[in-house]
C-alpha cells in the first residue's frame, strides 16, 4: 500500500482555505498513485474549533466541505481518503456532535469513525462539545484491516500509563476485531519532551499488539497551541521506520510494506531540546500573526535578556524588515542597557526607534502630586514607567498596524513581577511559558554560531531598571531556585510540604506559592502566550481569583 501522509497546517475556522489544502493534497496523492491519503484530526475545521462548534451554520459548512472532498475523490477511484471533520450525532442522546474521521472512496463516504476518548484536561475541553463513539469498527483498505483512531484514542494503554484516564480502550476493542494496521489522525500539541513521549508510547503500543501503526499529526500553531508534526510509522516490532519533519508542512508518499521490513529509522535522533524549542516558538509567532491578519510586529527593547530573545525569535520567524524595536529610556536606564538594545538591533538588522519617557514621567508625577501629597515614591512610580511604555507601544501598534509582542517570561508572570497595563500590554506573549532559566539556555543556543544577543546582555544581572540600582534578585529568589519551585508546584502539582522535602527552604516555598496564587488576576488579563511546557498559564490552568484557599 502506498500512503500519502499530509502533514498540513490548518487554520481554525478557515473552512474554505483548509479544504483547498486538503484538495491539493488529494491531487498530489492521486497523481502519485497513492492508495491511502491521511489528513489530520478535524482538518476541515481546524483544531481546536472551540465555541465555533456551537454555531449550526459552521457545522453545515464543514459538512458541505466534506461533500466537496468526496466529490473530488471521484477522479482517483482507487484512492482511499481519511479526513477529520465534525459530524452530527443523529441519535437523541448525548451531545449533538462527534469528532469524526470519514473514510472516502470514489466519491462516497464509505464509513465514519468517531473519537472514543475525549480529553478534558489541561488545554483540552472536548467533552464540552462532542459525544464519544458508542462503538468502534475496522475498515478494509487494500489488503489491510485497519483500525482508524483519532488522537487521544491511542493514549490510554494500561501497560504504558500508570493510571488510565478512561474506562475503555478503543485499541483493545479494535484488536479484538482482528485489525492488523493501526491508523491514527491527530492534532497533538507540542510541549518540550512531548515528541519523544509520543513516539515511546506508539512504539510500546505496536510492540504490545504486534502490529504496525501509521500516525499522522498536524503542524502549525493556533492561538497558544503549537503543533509539531513529527508524523511517524512504527513497525510490528515497535521500531521506528519513518518519521516526518518537525514544525514543517509536508506531504510524503510512502510505500508501506517495504518500509515495515526495515529498521532504517530506529536510530534517528531528535534535534536537541533548544533547537525544537526555537522552532516551536518561531512557528508560533509566524502563525499567530499570519492567521490573525498581521504582517509585522513591534516590541520594546530594554537591553535585557527577555526582550533580546523575543526580538531574535521574531526576526527569525518574520524577517528583520517586519520587526520594529523601540527603546524607551528613563532616568533610571543605564547607558549599558541602551547600548545593548542598539547593538542587538544592529545585529538583527531591525529598525530601532528611541522615545525617552522621562518628560512624560515627570508630567505624570506633577499631575498626581496634589493627590499623592507627601507620600514617598514606591512601586506606584515604578509601574507608572512601565505603563508609559505600554501606552507608547500600543500607540505605535495602532498607528502602524504592527502586533505588539510582550516580553515577559513565565518566572515573572508566575509571581506577578510584571505590570498590569504596562509591560503586559500586547497581543502575544512569545516567551510567556519560558522559565527564566530557559530564557538563558535558548539565548545561548541562538548564539551558538556567532553573537546575536550581546554577551553583555547575557552576563549582566537582570533588572527592570525602574529605580536606582534595581536588580531582580532584590525582589525574587535566584531564578534557578524560583524555577525549580515553579516546576514542582505548577507542572507537577506538588504541595508546599512536598516541595520543601525536595530541599527548598520553607520560607521561600511559601512565599513563591503565595505570590503565584495572589497574581492570578494579572495573568487572567495577559495576552495569550505560546505554550511550550506541560502546564502553561492561561487556557490550561484555571485557577480561581476570588477564593478562600491557599
């Protein structure tokens, strides 16, 4: 069997554009003489469609697109197409929709397969919209008896996972019906470590059941979620025999049977972690802007590491002519930081404008003085400076049509070391899910072949420069300690006692946890951030603001 693997980049809600991509893949697969074309989960609607699913007209248009694809398949009557779409639940029970895969051949939908396991955790909320499959069934494609599954359906094996999330396992049911080839179409989001985990799971599954698997994952980014592709084929011995590219749209034509007898890809190594992280963030930037209707970006350049890394990523994603940097020095800005901002702009080849904020800051202080009276300056004045900068950047965004990129990292966002309506202003938080220690690691990786981010930026103590001689570490624990506590609390869901038992000081642990919980109100008003860790702030972490529990 010759398989066409269409690892495409779809846009949520862009039914016509997505269908054109599918029809193009159909044309290429048919021309190449493929027997089977695989397309991603919900590839007609894009994933995740969220509350677009509540609109009946959206469902109707998605079904019309499915019929168009089926009609186009008549040109290649020997080609079987498996495509993800939204199906209506025609029974009188349960939710009104199914997350579905249609099997199309010679102009007709020969079978439908509904997703059995509906993830409702982290960023997923499928049980809100879809009814799970009441049964599963194989389909014959050529000489193969295939089990068609959708994403989460393969993530519940009792031997691989210490705890199963679901009471059923569709793979067990399909295997009992005599399948000899497992097909899975997915929209599986990326986080650091996820591609390897996914491959390990598939290999264990194939080895357990003694059958090969063909796994097709979408690529691209929609809002905060980044999809890495890395489609793959595993043989019946659990060996990787083919893997698609990461973070790249592609259509691959593969002769299945000869491939399953090889072990040529078993030693294929993954790119290093920072390389995948860079690719993910650049794809996230490019797709967020492109799919939101923006062609260019603006951002503040402080001379610090966060803005430097954000600028470097934006330039790689968009090109230097599409990124505008703005230096906004105050009376507390050091000349070294200003020099670093200009040096970065020069190395990146971007335009950098300078707007001093001292006159505006003075005017605001004078305007507020009759009300503030003799009260000493404090964090209020620090926040005023950040809000002046946010105001200026938003004005440039409005006037020039650039999307404003925020530069705050996960460590700062976690403990509220950021200013609401100040440095939090913007349309996309590029590094909002990067702990500060990762910011340094990724910056060093970007500099691996030559200095892009100035060495002085990497080596100087981080500072907001909102008051004399200010350093981050005056207010925060050392970042290596802070980030360790954040990982334990946010990603691993450990209690304060468990974190203290890991060797962290009790006072520091309680301070960090309290700050995380107190600052949920800020994060709720932050722009969307690109998700690259197992647990990001935002859609995947729903914490109450007004609460009686700490």
